[in-house]
């Protein structure tokens, strides 16, 4: 981490610690999002494999503690029982004990999406009560995403590794951003179903449509088009700003799609890092 990035991270940490979330929305726009960086080690699969990874323990957690709401799904972190937290950790241990490269590419994609989301929930539970995931981790970093959090096939991994060095470069699918959940109010919803090789495409489409219909995804504030900062951070995954708008129109409901097509003004961005909890 160079000094300028480190300084910005310290500033962001102090702002979030003080609870000044609206200010964070503006300051963090100065920081570049992690780039998609290919990690060749993970670019291996067994196309002949018919093996299916068991994600039922993660589904049980979602069934019991995820609350589905129109404006954004919330998680009942405060209510998680000790036995269920232990079951979640056993599930994570089971996933980390596998070598995903021995499975089909479709099975791998579901594996990494579920793994990322389950690791994030477990991380929050370990530090709960916490007002924002950005408060977790070293003080000089903005959140825990660069902390080594698991080991798979002999490799230490961070959440950023999973998202930006595995999922994004290996699949080049901009819908990945709807599948990974950062435990924050403005993040695309934590899916109520686990990802599987059979349903991942369907679920990512569903999550994309849901997010784009929600105000946290696409909204007009005093007549100005206001998008999730995800579309600013990862604009390259959609080619450019025009590509973002084309993508939004593709997944938006007809009325919103028409309004997007007619819009010619400036675009502003927003993000709320408060925890996606419900008590």
C-alpha cells in the first residue's frame, strides 16, 4: 500500500468511526476500486466432474436469519444462535477443505459466490455489534477486504482475492457485483437462495433486476440520476458510462428503462456503508 492510499484509508477510517457516513460517500469516490487481476492458479477446472458441493448449511442460515424486504434484504445478526454460528463455521471449514479446481467451472462459480457471502456474514458475527463492516480490520485500512480470512488449496485468501482475483477475471461477468454482498445497506441484496451450478445465471439476473429497481441501485434525487457507487467503482466492467446505462436499461422495468433512455443530465453516485442488519 503506497502512502497516498494509506493516508486516504486512515481518513476514511476516522470518518466512518465518527459516524459521518454522508461525508464518506464523497471522500471514498477519490479512491480507486480494486482492479480485476488474473490469478492463473485458479484458472483450472474439471469439465468432466459431476460432483456437487453441499451448500445446504448456508441455505439453513439464510432461511433462519435473512429478512427479505422491498428496499433491501437485511440480516438478523443479533439473533444468530451459537449453534448456528458454529454450523456456519463448520460449513466454511468444509468449503476451505475442498480444492475447487477439481470441480466444473459452473460449480466453481457458485462455490466462490457462496463462500464470499458466508465468509462476510461470519466476519460480521465475529465482531458484532458493529455499525459498519468498514470498522472491521486494521485501523489504516478501509474495512477487512484485504485481510487474509481463509486458506484454500494451500493459498491464503482475502475477500478481495475472491472477488477481484478469482470471480471477476475468471468469469468476466459484470453480474458478479450483484452476487457478492458486503453486509452494507447500499450493497446489492444478499441472495435468499444459495448459488448452485444450475441456478447461478438465473439468480444473478434476478438480483440485477432487483437492485436496479431499488432506490439504492437507481434513483432520481431532485431530478438528477443517482446511481449506486458500484457503477462508478466498476465502470470498466460495463465498458464505460454509456455501457452502464445500457446495462441498467436491459434489466430495469419498462417505465424505469424508458426514463433512463430519455435522461441526458449529469449522474451522481451514492453509497451507505451502515450494516445491513435488522434487530
